[in-house]
C-alpha cells in the first residue's frame, strides 16, 4: 500500500527534454510533489526522468530510471507506465529502464485511427516503440510487457527480431491463440475482449459512463491508494483516449489475428530467450491444461521459453514486485 502521508513529502525529479537526431539529452529539474502520479512512483533514492518522445506522427511519454543496458517496459490495460513504479527502480542499478505509456494511454499522444484500426494494431504500436528506442539511442534492448503491453511486445519481437535481446511477457498468450480457444468461460472472464471490440459508440459510452468500474473488477483492481487510482482513471475520463483503447481492442479482434496467422504460415518464431510469468490460480493457470498450460502455448511460438506462475493476481508486478523483480533480474542476467 502507498502511504499517502509519505507520498506528500516526496520530492520528484522530472526531466525537461528535447530530441535531436537519434538521441535524446536529458536535463534534470526538481519539482515539488504536486503531481501525485509521479510522487507515487519515485523517492529521493529512486529518481527518474520523464520525457515526451516525438516519433514523427505522435508523442510517447516515458519514465526513465537508472543506467546500464537498455530495458523497455510496456504496460497493459487499464494501467499506464506507473504500473512499473516498484519494479523499475529495483532494476535501475543494472539497466537504463524505459517505461512507456502506450499511445492513447496516460500522457502519450492519441493519433487518429482508421477504418481498419491499423493505427492501434500491435504492429503499429510496436513499430512506434522501436522509434522511441531509436530516438533514445538504443538499437538493441531487452523487452518486458504486461497484458496488452505483452502483446505489443511479442509482435515487436516477431517484426524486429534484430532489436530484441530478451523478451518477457506477463499473463498473456498470443492474441490468435486466445481467440481460437474462446468459449463461454473465456467470454465471461475476459470481458474487455468482448465488450471493447464492439462497434462505436457502445463501448466508448460504457467506459466514459462509469470509468471507476474499470478498477472494481479483477482486470483493474489493485492494492494501490487513491492517488494512483486517480492517476489511472484519468485516462478513462478522456473521450479521445477511451476511443483509442477501444480501437486497440478492435484491432485485436481483426488485424492482429491476421498478423499472427501470417507468422504461423511463414513459420516465423521468437528466437531470443523468452520468459513468461502468469498469475497463479488465474485464467492462464487453469484454462489451458490441455495445451500444456501457457508455456505449452508459447512453445508453439518461441524456441527458448521458460516461466512460472506468480502470486499476486493479474497485476502481480504491482502486487508482488519483489519476486517479480528477482525473476526478471535472473532472466536478464543469464
């Protein structure tokens, strides 16, 4: 739990940044803890820098921690880069940790979509993150993604295998594998897949009408305090952002499946070392026993994958950050 009294006393370091060529120079500027979203994510001993990276057609908000080999961390629904607030500082002694807000979420830009939803496909989102890392001067990097961010991450790895040294995905299987096994249990459990892919404006109206409800169910709830909850919910008060999130789910029910199927037809596989962690007792832990569990499914896609179940539910990086960090550190150090 976050102690709101302590949060109010914290000092936050924020960067004022400017992009130049393929690199970005960071300048630190002190700020009072006036923005609880950042105060909740940092302490005096765990400073981070923030920046908005211009990708040409959009801007991506990042939090940057530490020094060392580059590590890109990608959040899922309904979170933002703030979800890594406990894990990223623990990895910062060995890595330059870049935590991004996906397009449409948090403080990142909201590009216009298209009739086929391509701007919110995992391919488009992954390509954008490659550009972000180029702007930061990182041609190769380790990659970690949770939930929707895990799907952006595996797509990025398949599309740009030369860029990713190691891949970790949390509590997800490939999109096409999920849809191929969809049944009534899937539909009642993974409600965002079913609801948010519907034609507009139905899902947009639901989310905008009751943004708090997103965080009052197993796909949104957590042990965070009101400051972090308020920061997360802010995304769902903005009609443009809500539309973008629904567009990503629409892409997941159409283009993303096509992209997965083409990979299978072309025998494209994830060749870098891969780690998959999933929630103990959660859907992935119980739905796919006939497939050898989630690792059995990922081994259809990856040459070298390891993993295990984790205590803490779907959001174990927030609920169980110490064990999550230990396993990640061991994997990234191997």
